[in-house]
C-alpha cells in the first residue's frame, strides 16, 4: 500500500512539473542554509567540551568598581591559584597560565619566532586532558627548563615528533629548554590554544595587584559551583580587597564550557564568539526554512483547486480519508526527501568554501554522524507530514457532487491563510534586507572612522633581541636615512589589539597632597617620536623630549578623557602618584602634556583614561612603529628587513600593519555581515520563487476569466494590474510590519558598539521600494504571459 502511495505521488509530481520544481528548489536552498548553519552552531557549542574534566573546570575572573572606575578582567594575580586551593577543600587543583612564554626559538641552524607558547604550573597537565604522544605526563613539567611541545611544532623543529624527546632548544639564544613531552595539537575548538607549554622559570613572586595570569580551578566531584562562589566574598575581603582598598568587588567562577560564547571580559585569552550572534544565525536558518515550507504550503493549497475533481473521484470509488491524506503526505515526503538529498550534496560541495569563510574545520564526520543521519530521516518525515497534511485536510472538506462538476473552490479560510503566509514571507525579507545593510554600514563606519591618529601606512613589529633594544637610536637613524621611511617611533605595546595594561593612580588635589581614591587608566609607554609619527594632536603642554633626562622617569602625558574625568581645566604641572609594589612604595610623575583623545582599542570600546610615559628601561622599548610612504610598502618592507638584519642577523621579526590590528577586532562581525547578506539573498530568492509559482497557478485557475476579459476589450496592462493588485497590498502590509521589527532589532545589535551609526529613515523606504519592485517584476513576468495568450483557445478549453 505504501509503495502504491509513492507511485501515485510520483505521477502527480510529474504532471505538475513547474510547481514541483519550484518546491524542490526552494526547499533545497533552505535545507542547504540550515545544514551549513547547524554545522557552524554545533562547532560553536563544542568549544572546550572535549576535555575529560570539562564539567569540573572553572576560570577565576574578577569584577570591581570604585570611584567611577570599573574592571572586568579575565586575568588575576599570582596568589589566587595557590591560595584558593589551600583555603577551599572543594578545589582539587589549580593552575596559573601566562601567555609570555614565546619568543625566538633556535635549534641547530634553525631560528624562528613562535609566539603561541605559554608558561604554566605543572598542574596544567593534571587539570586539562592533553593527549601525550611521547613523554611522561606526570613529570613532563617538573624541571624548570623543560618544555612540552605540540606535534606540529615538533615536526617544524625536528622533522618528526618521534625525534623530539630530550632534545634541547633555546629561547632568545640563551634560555635552554629540554623537550620532555610531545602532545597532539590542541584542537581548534578551545579558547586555550598553544603550540608549547613551559613551566614558570622560578617561583612566581608577583603580588596581589599584578593581574598577569589566568587562573583555572579543578573542582572536586560533586562540588556545586554556585555554592563555592558564595564563599568567595570572605576570601576576597581578607586578601585582595585589602590591597586594592575597594568595597565593590566580586570573584566569579566561569564554567570552562561557557567561556567561548558567554565571556567578553578584558584580556580574554582568544577572541571569543557571542551567544547572541549564534542565536541570530539560528533564527535566520529557521526563517529561511519557514519561508520555504510556507512556499510549499501556498503552492500546494493553491494548486489543489485543480485537483478537486481528482479527489472527488477517489472518494466516489471508495478511497477513505486516510488514503487521501496518505497520498498528499507521500507527495510531500517525496518532494522533501529529494530536496534533502540535493541539499546534502550542496552542503558537501560548499563545505570547503564555507569552512574557509568562517575559518573553522567543519565536517560531517565524527561521533555525531549516526545521530545526525537519524535526525535527517526524522526531519524528512516531520516536514513532509506537516507540509502534506494541511492541503489534504482542506480538500477533504469539499463536497463530492459539486467537485465532480468542477464548480467548487477552496474555502475562504484557505485563501486568508495563504495571504498570511505571503505577508510572513515578505516580512522576513523586509527584516533581513535592511538588517544586512545596517550591519554592512556599521562595519564600514568602524573600519573607516577617525581614530584620532593616522593608522594608514604604519607597520609595527616586536623587537625580540635585548641587544637590539639597546641599539634603538642607531636602528632608528638607519631606517630614517631611506626616503620611503617617513617616521620611526618606539612604544611598549602595539595598539589596536585590545590588550593594553593599566594602573591605578592618585592625582594631586587642589589643597595639596594626593587623592585617597585611585583612578584607573590605561598605560602606554612611548618615546618622544611617537606623537608626531602617529599624527596625534597635542592639546596643551609639550611632548616628551630626549634632551630632558627627567622625562624618562618623572614626566607623563594624559589624554583629554582623563583630564575631564578629574575635573581639571588645566593639567599641566599637576602630579600623579602610583604604587610600585604591594608593600606601599610609590613613585610620582608630573603631567607635562595633554593629547587629544585617540583610540587604543577598537570602536566596540569607548575611549578611556590614558596615561603615557617614557619607557624607564631599554628592555621595555620592544615595539617599533614605522610610517612608510604611500604606495611604497613593498620597497619599505624590503629596506626594513635589510636594515634590521644588520642589528639582528636572524631577522625573524614579523611585520604587521597597524590598520590590521584594528580590523581583526571586527572579524566576527564581518563574517556575520557576510553570512546575513548571503542568507538574506536566499530568503528573498525563495520568496520570489513562491510568488512566481502562486501567480502561475492563478493564471491557470483564471484562464477563462482572462479570456473573457480580453474578448470584452481588456488590455495587457489591465490584466497585469489584476494579478498585481492583491499581492502588492499584501507586500505593503509585510513592509509595514518589518520596519518596527528591524528598527528594534538593529538598535539592540548596535548597542554592542560604543561608536555607531544612526539608522536613517530612507533605508526603510528604499528597502520597501526594492521588495515591491522585485515582487512586481516577478508577478508581471508570469502575468504578461497569461495576458498574451490567445483568448479563443482559453475559452475553447473551458
């Protein structure tokens, strides 16, 4: 019996090729979008879940507010890990991680730079389950001069991982490290990625207020994280709060598996994603699928009018209601099954491109393949049954005798529902189109916005060799002798990476002395050439000077945001005080200049208080900024490499353009914009296909009416208007619904940027006009064909 249903369904599909083709194309596109998004979303939710103890690992982070300042940091200080382990029996183990373990690696004749190396306590191996290929996990990090490397780094150094064990490599030419373990490469779906780990070179002596480390805890089995968190205020009050002298302070324990999607703190280990963006993709996938399924329902119910006689005959010859329902469900399952198979092929073919686009290794393989296959089968059955059930039930309500004479039509409620479906489809298009445009405009705004300095044509690179840092005046002079090098400056950090450090300062008060409350500010070490090289405007006072020796230790520049925050009209000559250790020792500097605000972070962050000082030692002069002539980048890079080799023969430094530092911070939003634009195009195309199919069915159903109108003198334009009027009303309603939805949703999205565009009213006007024009063209193409048909032939057929 089931076989017979599918044979009959196949014959029906062949008789209605255009309708079936539109349905299959629409469903195929929507299933392809759904498949790609599901693979991406599953990858997002897989982060850090592969660790054996993933559900027991937490990261310690801190939040504090004082005197108008706020800190929300993923980093902590050195004492956190040992003290938490000692004081709370719920903590089975703890580990500290420092990102500064990399540098220039040398082995025999090889020499290259490797930045993704960390320092960590030996407990890292016990807490995180890394797969050791060679070496003993229990003792791999017990020697201060040991190192555990990844399989890829072992291949890069020694040709093969099997040769790596007990070999000695050197960092920066002088720090030996013996390979005591080789692990499989850390999977990409973790926020904690590294190519090697080294034990801390000596016992960490940093105090409570030096927030350089990431702290992770392994909780004992059965420990409830919220219960432990309730005990932490007492711990904080007895330790770090005493040093910081703040009242509003909180320690948070972040579950390891929530970090990637739910954490956006300062100094994150890697660029995390955002759960709201993932939810947005899920909503887009659901909307695209809904548009395709609605297309199917619309076309099937509209086309079912031509099948009233067929259903009546089946009822006369004895077909039961369940048989007619089964026939329609079989047709729907068959169409859905074909669409799923085509979508599966489309996903397979597009997956390499999509993986490169989202910068992930996505695949169908893995332990989830069998459940996914079962889910696809259930999906076909569910979508097929739902899509086929409604038109079958609608036709079963028709009376048999009038149906045999072809004198009945589908009930009014069916027409109303079809109109609601059309409104829904174009409401989706009316939301997605302006949303994509707004996202695009916002990204263009942040990429092209004035940052308060000239970021173009500036490249930066890190100076690894200490001896080169001691020869910076000679290096700068050699570079400036070449005409395409316009300026050279030194700083302690490259800006635009969203990772500048900061300090708490006490500033001079009108009555003398210093304020009791501290003020937090970013700190950037620069030399006297930095402001002119970066084209940063000085508002008052003077710049640093190499000829004034006291500037190196006693002078400071601040930005106008800090000056406003302090309530000063003139900051020149004011003094500032800061702690230099946990024992209460302080140092002072005098403010000699105020600079116009400029962005050190991306535009997701507001400009904050900034203090600039000269590096107190050559060891801190580790980042060179070089401005090159426009159009001469290749020539300048070749000259820089040549000159740098004179000072550092290995020349393993990598160069980065400053504009790229800022652009990287918008990479996730940029991918989101491209994905939204792509999937919006799919949704509009599916809606357009459905509209074309509806008009085609209407043309067939109203053949006699069109013939009569033409005989009575109706022109082609009048008949096109006849078809267009109803649809244009429905699409107009859809646009009116879409406008407030888009305005609300995009305002929420733009709140994630400290600096953002305003949404212009004309954007909605243009979007509505575009949708109406597309719909009008779609309707007109099919209506023109019907209007030009021979009316005599139409009347004869009737």
